[in-house]
């Protein structure tokens, strides 16, 4: 054999090597860069050490242990630090490659843990994207596998006792994670480790407590760049199974038939399963138990042990031993099965009498062969219905075909590409590799179908026999099961369909008839309807028109057997949008514009409402506007119909009546008022057609176009000292805005200061105190005569019905001389004359 010789030289070390640790120091505050701390923990036997890097930085000599910092370095650069004995070049140590790819993430330490919200179910609808890029080792000790030298932290508050953590979309490497509990980051207790799995179930959590998730790279390599999606989901409960809650007879009568066990007249119930052969029990009762299993409850039949059928999917079920035999009828019904090919058969048989011409029940098939073995192996089951003539038919068929349901006839090659998909639309879930998360599987079978229906026409009132059977084929391994829904064994009942609720898509509008139809009425039966438990008189057909939100129930009562079949449905109607007028009676004047308005306050989709304004049978405005403007001069009196239609077609309407308004007719108590300057006087107006207008009147008083008073008061005080002027008043009927107006003239007496009798006159033509004016006297109308005498008693002036005519003249109109004069004012009535003196001067 050829080989290449090598020379090996062995020499004793000439010195004791130094020792050092290396750590990355974040320097992101100064840019995308980092520092390296070189911590010399032992000098060896050197007195001086020289520290260098591979980036050409200046070397540093140290003479004692301690930390020396190098850098900064750009992200992504490979740094190698060399520590060498300055006196002996053979004594040198080198660091591993040091690199930082990014700034430290905010959740690099536990105290910065990112809080995430758990999903309420087993889905990962809520998730958080993350990365360990740039992360460093935390101070919290790690008891899980691997070295947590690049960990990041998350936290969540438990909302259930059982949660799961899932990592998905992992790019760049492998990840591990651990779960911790504690009141803070200083008191953490490690609870769970992922052990290399991407999904981890956590049981026994305390609702409300905070839990921490530590994620890091599985391999001990520095500066790894790995991204991921993280979610916390709520582990749904598995189904519940029991072989003690009900006997097999009770499962048939009380569970499968359910509400009306007497109606199908079930008899001659027999059954067999593994317990008859010293093996496991393959017949029992199940409940969904809060899981997402499609059936709430029902009958489970399996070729293994019903107590092992509960989820999650955690291994292969192969219960039942060879002593537990198969079933001949099943072997005869399934093509490809020979005599003796079946094992571990669970069987239920009974007779029944249908009361209508149709029977059915719903089922789901589940099997452990799905996935790896779905191309080569399948267990078998059948629902064998025998009619009164002895003809037997298998009802367990793929819908729309004559193929018996099995792994061969319902499968999806997504989970095994070695064979074709068959009727994949009827395959529901696979809980193996590439399928749904097995940790949240409600059953412990690898795959199952959708809900399917076994059905057949029958002859009412005849005796039928049915056999339900499932068994392993060719072996006792890889069990299968069939689940039959509670209450689904239907031998005739009224069917009103699903509840018609708001949001279901088929709800109607209140007041618009919706027809409920229960289908054909069975022979020998009478029909009654109930609304919220109250009998609806006269309703005796299979259909009923309803217009109100309520529970409606139909009952069939049979005359030949003690049987009542019924169905109930909740019907909800949308409220019709109800327009409410701001005023349902509007009084308006023909010369004024008016706006009619409605509001809809009971609609949940007000933005979709269209308003139809109809007048005298014609749509005069259509659109989103809830107001209508009647222009000034437009008569438009009468009734307006307002219809509000929402986006669902529901509608409501109202009316607004527009009435012609009357104009107030205004009359002043006095059109002309004469007053003294120093006198307050009341101006007053009356409305003469008050019976034709409203009581809500506003009186607005104006002087020179300016408002001096506006109120409901029909009087106005013209105050002392105010000038002579015209006072206008406008009366507004607030109900119609119709107005009426008038004016009152206010003037002063000639004797404007209202001096009772002046003591002096100066008739010099300046119009100031020129005449003896008595127009202010209350008794001026009673004056019959005025007489003026000089100081000698000679009458110089006389005038009948005197007011203001003597201006210092004699009877002939000549001015009298300066001096004192005397006068007498005589009255028609018995009032005493007024006598006094007056001085005349010019």
C-alpha cells in the first residue's frame, strides 16, 4: 500500500500559555458595528502579552489580567483575536471566529421578552415573526438541549390550562426552545423543552400566569441568522368516549334515534365486539367534548378499543387480538374480501319500522391506514339494510357512487404520492407528516373523512333490518372506526332547515312573509304549528308564512302509533328602517322656503339607506338625502310619503303633512299716540285672526329699521325722552313663519313738556313759547271758551273751543303790549274754570 510519510516533531512547551475569554459588546448606538472584549484571565508565565486582531488594528501590550477592548468592527466581519507571549513566540492562543450580524434584538434578554397573544383555538391565526440574528447568550441558565448562546425571549399569559407552542417557516437553521415560569426574569423555573420538535404541548398551566419562551439555535455555531414564525395555540380537548354512560340498546334508542325513540319502533337489538372474545371493547358512546369534531355526540364502532380513540394522534392503534373474529356478512358485502379475511369485527343489528318512505343517518369513517399505507391497506365497514323481501343493500357508499367507503375509495395523495387521490373532496383531515398538527387532533386516528350520509328509500310501516359492522381486514393491526352522529338516524321527521338568524344570509325583513316548509306530510298524521310555544290556530299544512321574529315549531302526530315528530326553527327578521319626521305636521307660508327632514335611528346599516320622497303619487326626490327642500313660491301643500329602503331591501315609511300657513292680521290699539317728552307710553297691537294661527307668536318692534324689542309681548314702552318717531312691529307665527306688520306713530304735544298753564309768553315769531298751548290737558276736549283780560279787567281776547290759538294778540290779531294779563278757561261740563295770570314779553 502506498502512503505519504510525514515527520512528527515532539517538543516540550517552552512556556505556559495564557488564557482568555472573548465576548461581543454591542455598539449599535454608534452605527452598524460591534466591539470585542478580550478578557485575559491568566497571564501564563508571561510578564507581557501582546494582543492583536486580524483586521490590522494596533496591538496592545498587557502586563496583568483584565479586559482589553478591540474594535469597532462592521457587522458580518470575521474577527480573530491573537494573544501572544511577548517573550516567547511559541506561546500564543487564538480566539474562535467572532462575528456579529446585526444589532442586539430588543428581546435579547428575558426582561425584553416580546408579549404574544395565545390563539383561542388550535389554529395559529395569531403569530409573531422573529429572528435570532444578532442575539447573544442570556444570563438565565439553560437546561434544555443545545447551547443557548443566541437566544431571544417571548412571553404569554395563559388563557387555558393546556397550550401549545409552534415554530413554523424556519429559515436558516434549526431551532430549539424552552418554556419557563416565574413572577419575573430572576425567578424563572424551566418547565418544558422542545427536544428538537417544532411543536410542544404544555399541560397543567395556570390560567393568568405568565410563561416565557426562550428560542435559540440548536447547533453551537456563532452568529447564526435564523428567522421563524412563533405562535401559542390553545390545545383543544379530544373527544370523549365511554362504554358505561349508555348500554348499546340505549345508544340506539336514546342517542342515534334520540328525540322520538318510539317512532321507528326499534326491536331485536343485538351486538357483538371484542369483549365477547376476551379482547377490547369496540362499541360505545362519544362526545365532541369541546373539540372541533364535527359530531356533538353519537355512536362509535371500532376494530380496536374505543377508549384509545380519543385524541391527540400519538401513535398507531392496533388493539384487539386474533381471538376476536371477523364478520361473514361484511366479507360477502365487500369486494376483495374473502372468507376469513376480516378480524376484530364490531357489530350492531336491529329491526325498525319506518313511518315515511325515506331513512338516513350521518357518519364519519376514520382509519390508521391513511398516509403511509393508504395505497395498499384498508379496513372495511358496511351498513347493511335488508328490506321486507330479504334484499340486502350496503348503504355505506361514497356519495354519488356505488363504491363502499374505505381508505381506497376516499383518500388524498397529498399524503402519499404512490397512488392517486380518490374522491378527495370527501377526505377531511390527516394528522401525519405534512398534514394537520397531530397534537390538536380530536381523535387518535391518522385520518378521517367528511360527514357522509347513508340513505335509502323504504316502504312505510314495513319491518326492515339493519346491520352496522366494521372490522380489520387481513390483520388485527391499524384500527379503523366509524362515528355515527347522534339523532341522525332519520326515519322521517319534519325538516325546517337551519335557523334563519341575522347574518345567516337568508333572513328577511320584518313584515315581509317568509315561507317555512317542512316537506311532505306523512300518512296517518296531523300537523300543528306553534309560535314561541303558542298554538297557531288553523295552521295545519306543511308550510307556514311568518313575518315576525320567533321560534316556530311544527309537530306531526300519528294516529296509528304513539309518536310525535317535530322540528323547531328560530326565524329572525331585520328591523325595517323606520323614518321618523322631525315634524309630522309642517305649517308654512307660501313665500317661504321650508325643509322637511326625517331620521332613521333603528338601522344597523344607515349608510345604505335610500330615501324616496313621494308627493301626489310621484317620486319627486330619490337618493341618500334625508331632507327635502320646498322652494319659496312653490305651493306644495298636502301629504308627503317618505320611504326609507336599506341595502337589504327592508323598508319603512312615514308621512309629513304640509299645511298652508295664515298671515297674522295686526291692528294697533292706537295708530297715533301723542305724548309728553318726559312721559312713558305703552304701544300695543292685537292679532285679529288669532284663531287661524298658532299661539307661538313673536313680536319684533323696530325703530328706524333697528330691532328694539323681540319677544312674545304685544306691547312696547316708548320711554321718556325718546324722540318723535314711527314704531314698526312685525308679528311672526313661529309655526309657519308667516308674518304680519303695522306701524304706530308717536308725536309730542305742542306743549311738549306738558306745563299745565304757562306763566309767560314771548310771541316773537321764533316758535318758542309763542302761544298759549293747552293741547296736553286731559280735559282739552271739554274746553268751551278761553278769555284773556288786561290788568284793567278789559277783555282783549276770546275764543270758543280753544286749544292753542292765542299768541299775544287782541281779538283783531294785533300784538298786545308787554305786561301782565289774566285768563279764564271755561269748560262745557261742570268743571270749575281755570283762572291764572300770564306775563307777555317780546
